[in-house]
């Protein structure tokens, strides 16, 4: 947010979670920044990882830290990569308790970990729902809810998002 002179009036470092939707050509992804533990995460419903986007966000945060005189944010940044998992919803209830114990590096969201230790996220099965997935990731992250949705839920999620936009409030 800018004031009349173009100066930044929001101190990003006073926020707990930044949600940054990323649009590249015809695809939406999400970058999150958890300020408390300096984690930059990338969420993509097709499993694509745009490293340059994450690096650009990191550079921006370092510039902001210098400009806002916040030396505590000049180092210690880490990147977390999520992976898509076709079996996410089926595995969720079975693994959630065990996996949450190991999900130490980021508070948002509770997620199933794959065999490499990466959090797994729901994936899209078409070429048109990436934006809906990003909005659903954002909602779950902001409300600290697990990712318990799949491609099959998208028609219902689209209707809910439309209603939320029309009524200017979030719904279950």
C-alpha cells in the first residue's frame, strides 16, 4: 500500500503471513512468506516450481528489511517447496498426526509429507483451475486449515468463491 507520495505505508515485517499470488503467462501459483521463521514457500497445483519467483521475493524482502532498518530480517531466509500428490485426500487422515510432528519448518498449513519430507498439496487435473486452487490455498492458509480439497471439489469451490465475492465475506 502506498500513500499520496508513493511511499510504502505497510510494514510487511509486522505481518505473520504474506500471501502472494503469482501469474506467469497463463498459470497461477502462490508464494507465501511466514515472517516468524523466515520461510518462503511456493505452492503450485501442477507441481511447477519457478525458482526465480521465490528468489525475487527474497531479494525484495531483503531490500525492504534494509529500507525499514530491520536487520533481523537480513539473514536466515529459507525456501520450502511443496509437491503435488494425487492421493493427498486419501492419505490425509491416515498420515496427519504422524506428519504434523515432522512439519517443523512452517506453521502454515498442516500437510502430509511425501517420502522426501516435502509437504504435499492437492493438484489440479485440468488446465483451467490453477486460479481456483490458488484461492483455495490462500483461504486454507489464512484460516490455518488443512488442504482438504481436490479437483473434484472445484465446481463447489467456484460457486462458494462467487458467493463470497458477492457477499464480501468468507464462508465454510
